[in-house]
């Protein structure tokens, strides 16, 4: 996973206030706006007890709950620093629990988890309920949306929505296929999901350009799509459950290959920190453990990360703070433009939950 979406956040000087909040407007709740305000007040008290400054809290108060136009269940991640909004992101699902943190580094891991698996895809729904013949009267409707799962749930992509006479469908499907190929290529889609009437969708699939046709997954039932949410959302959730993006899978395969031959890879927190200090990390693999006790020492700059305070002091770092290991690792990854891959422990257990694929092998390790 590329972490470029976090770059604006780390351009701000800390300390940071970080909040994860359920901002769903649940119809079952009598006054959903009041419920959101109550959740925020509790988190605001938590931030005050941790030493957050009033200006940062005021900046956050003006942003929390500003997503009233987003339908369905969702949440917000809000980050402020020194009285200014540093980053705002919509969460595809509400956080497991509402949390607040104030510290030298922002608490970014819950946001990253909600961006995963980050699968680029194209969804197409062909609506038709008439006679299966091109001499039938009437029209059919095609909806299509290119997006990245699961973010498209709350930030839908550009929607294509066209009505086409049934009599023209055989010809129009070829033109539609070429247009869809352009949308898929633009985002690097790895999957094309097609649903709808079996006859109408079959004509479309058969007329897609060959490269796109090889990526097609057909859904027998589309399910209802909620306005303002991702096209085919419920079926996409089933399809992508437990799946890694192809890009991340390729990085993981490279890591496993290097580990098998004792090449450009390493495991454990000490090895990862050492590689990050020298800018050698191409990708870091992490078993996400929110309850992890591991801590690291950090300085003002992204590469200033160490296992012990004295190590940073020996490098001439005057301002050193102890932070959660995952927060420190993420900042270092963003600063060195390395990538992060979340790996379920059931799929691959990593020593201390951390592994790295290096940009190049250490010559000394081959002697």
C-alpha cells in the first residue's frame, strides 16, 4: 500500500490530536446529530486530559460531524496540529470504538487499516427486464463506477449512467466496452465486476476489449445499491473479503522469495528500524496488533527512529519522545516513500509482527 495520502499530515509540525469517531446518522437513533455531538464531547474530554491545546480542539470541533451528507454507516478520522486541521478522512465503516489520542505523532494505523486492501476495480451493472432480443422495444440502463475498495463506499468514484435502446445494444455494447476500458486503465483496475440481466450483460462482456474481458468477475445477483454509496457495494464486500490487492500480493511474494534465499529481507523490530534509519526499506510488512506493547523513540524528523533514547541522543537528536511502534514506523515509511503491507497473522507470522523487503541486500550478509 502506498501511503501518499498521509503525506499532507506529516508536513505539519506536531504535536497532533487524533480522533476516530462514529458519525453514522442511524435512523434507529432518535436524534443522530445529538449522538454524534455526545461522542465528540467524550473524546474532547479525553484529549484535554492528555494535554491537548484548546486551539487544536476548536479546530477539531468545527470539523467533527461535517459529513452529514454521507449516507449509511461510516465514520471520520480527524487530525489537528497546533490549532490547524492537518487531515480529514471519511471511514468506510465506523471505528470499532471511538478513540482520541494526543501526542508527538498522529495515531494513523486505524486509518491505514480502513484503507486496506486498496483494490482498484471497475463495477458495472446492466439494468434490463425485457425480452431477450434486439428487436425488442424499450431501453436498458448501464451504470458503471471505477474506484478503490473499500474507500469507494464513502467516496464514490465518477459514475457512468446511460440509457440505450435495446435495438442498438449489440453495437452500443462495443462502444461502451471501449469507454469502460479507459476508466479501468485510468485507475489500474485489477478486477471488473459485472452484474445485471444475464442476456444484456453477456453481450457487454463479449464485446469488452480482450485485456478487460480477462479481468471480469460476473455476479449472478447485484443486490440493491444505496444512493451515495458504492455501486454494488454489498456484493463487492463479499467478493473482496479477506483479499489483498495484487500490488501488495506481489510485494509479499518478493519478500518471501528473498527470505527463502537469505537475500534482501529482514524480520523483527530491530532489523526494521535499522533498515529505515538507512533508507533501505522498499516495503514493510506488518501483522496489525492494536494492543501491541512495542514502543520506539522518535525525533523531529521521519528517519529519526530508534529502539532506545540513548541511540537518538548519540546521533545529536535533542528532542526525543517515546511513541507507539506502529506510529513511528508509519512516519518513517512516509518520509522515505516506502510502502506498507498489512498481512494477517494467520497467513504469515512475522517476528515481532514486522518484516521488511529491502531495496538492496547487505553485501556483508552474503559473505
